[in-house]
C-alpha cells in the first residue's frame, strides 16, 4: 500500500545534532574521486561513472559509530536523506563533501569530463553575525572567480545575475546578510551553491523553518537543477518533502531502506527507522514523532 507520509510535529534542530558549521555554501573540487578510511587504499572511479558509491563505510565519533553503510548507490537526480535526528543524514553529507573521513570503507564520487568531481555544499543557515558586513551579491560572487587573479569575468557576472534572479534575491543585492530574514539568507546561499556549477549539490535542511515563498522558490531551484542531470542530495526531516525526490535513503545510523519514495516511505520501514514512533492515520498517511534529540 502506498502512503503519503507527513510529520506530526516539526523537528527542532539541537546543537547536539550531527551538523558541523551553520551557514553558507562550501565548494570543493576533490583531488581524488574517493574518500577512504585513513589506512585503506585510495580508489578512483573509472570510465563515465555518474553515481556516488558507498562501500563498507563506517564513521565514528569517539567510541560511537554514527554511520554504518554496507552498500549504497546515489544516482543523478534528486535524492532525499531522511530519518530521525542523529540518524546520520548530515554525517553522510559531510563524507560526500570530504569534510569527514570514514573510519573504514570507501566513498567514491563520479568522474567528470573536467577531471575531479566538484561538490557544492549548502549548510543549514539560521543566523548571521551583525559583524559580518557582506552583501548578498558578494556572497554569490564568491562562487565565481574564474578570471585572471581570481577576478570575475563577464560570464561569471551573467551567471550570478541569473541565479540571483532565479532565487528571487536580485533586490537584496546590496543588503547585508545580517539584515535579511532566514528565508532570504537561505536563498542567497542556495544561489551561491548553484553558482559553483558543481557536479554534485548537497543541501542540509534547505527549507526547514522558512516562509512559504522561500520554500517554493528553493524547491523550484532544486527541480531545475535535478533536470540538468546533476546529482542533488538533500538531508531533510520532512517526509512530505521526501515524496518529491527521485530516490529516498532512510537512515537510522545505517541504511534502513533505499528506493523510490513509494517503496521506502512505508510504515514498516518508518517504524524501524523511528523506533516505533509512527502512527498510521485513517486517510492512508503516516505521522512520525521525531522531537527526540541525541
């Protein structure tokens, strides 16, 4: 039976979750096609590979294992990572971005005609310091420095203009981040991530707690990018959002289920991931209680 999952209560992100960093978009050009455990041999993707592969990946914090993935393939398109707080969603994004090295196993990125796989990572954004006197346009332009001495070319400026228009922040070009709403800042950071034109775009809770207009704008940007053939990986607590994805990876420290939203977001899988905190409603939808933090 297919379901239309929804969350019963909003999930609050605590400082103890598996995030590192709290604002902005990171860009990386990986100098190898894989992230491996420190003592494992480094492998590279061969041929026209287009997927991200996890093989026997384990990530540890202290004496605890926070993510254990025996095998996972993430294909081009829109993949949603879902699961309760502390389930490893952000940890998986950090491994893909190269910010965390697995304690064991191998994560392999796709090759590209330009060489190294390029990853853009937009972290969850909530606050901006009053001392950070940087404007929206300056933030987006940081992603475009392809000319001599790192100067923006006319093409760079056109790309910045286009993305600021798409994300609805053109009128905020000269406004400082600290003077924007959370939704406005997040749209600026999404524009910066897209401006990098990376093979892989990672988004951590991109619409959590935002106004409806910002949600719709960001979702349209995600849809546009997935249509371009890029790989878009989104960590989200919102099961309704996950139904929009091409592929869903349900986590609880390990992969509980992976596949289409219809196949993965089933009551039996959700009970396993959320440890029974699942309620089947009379209209065929499912509610989960995910206000527990680790």
